[in-house]
C-alpha cells in the first residue's frame, strides 16, 4: 500500500504546507477532501510525494490543479 493510500485510510493527508486535508470519502481514482472549508474531489494522481525526513512523508499537489482549486474559491 502506498503512503498516500495509508494517509487517506487514516482520514487525512499531510501536505507539504504543513496542514492536513481531511478525507470525507474516496473512490479508486479520487478522494473528496475538505479544502479551505469546502468539499472538493481531487484526483489521487495530482498528489506528489515529498520526503522531508527519513520517516516523514508529506504530499504536494501539481500546480495546475492548485490553480484550478483557487479559481473555485
């Protein structure tokens, strides 16, 4: 199981901006998270794994998707 899937199953995704995206539900290809107080469907493929330390893995998002989300806020 990937680290992303582990975090999704635990209910939150730790981001590289040091905040957590609360997971509401998921499908095989997307996850519904609480993004700035609004529920958003996010494809799992936009998450980028970032290793900060030996045992700390966080996730960023591809910039084009962040831009898309920001336009919706």
